[in-house]
C-alpha cells in the first residue's frame, strides 16, 4: 500500500471516530466536499497545507495521520 492510500485510510478512520460525515469534514476543513472521498481512497497527492486543514478539522496532530 502506498503512502497516499495509507494516509487516506487513516483520515477516514479518524473522521469516522470523530463521528463526521465527509461533507462535514470538508466544511470544517474549508475544502470542497467532493475532495474528501478521493483523499480517503488515496487518489490524491495532497499538500501539507491540506493535511494541516484536515488535522485542525479533526482536532488531531498531523503526526496522527502517519501512526500505524
């Protein structure tokens, strides 16, 4: 599994644990709602800026996206 897929799966896991829909996460992170599914599937090579937005929206550290 490549890094995009691993991080995407971790974001999905954290989102579900937080009880957020993809749409609500996108709203909280100031991202387009259609962007979240492709991130979670590992189809996007997201920037560090997007990672920071997602971390803030999920109330986690960026480091949490890389924990196994």
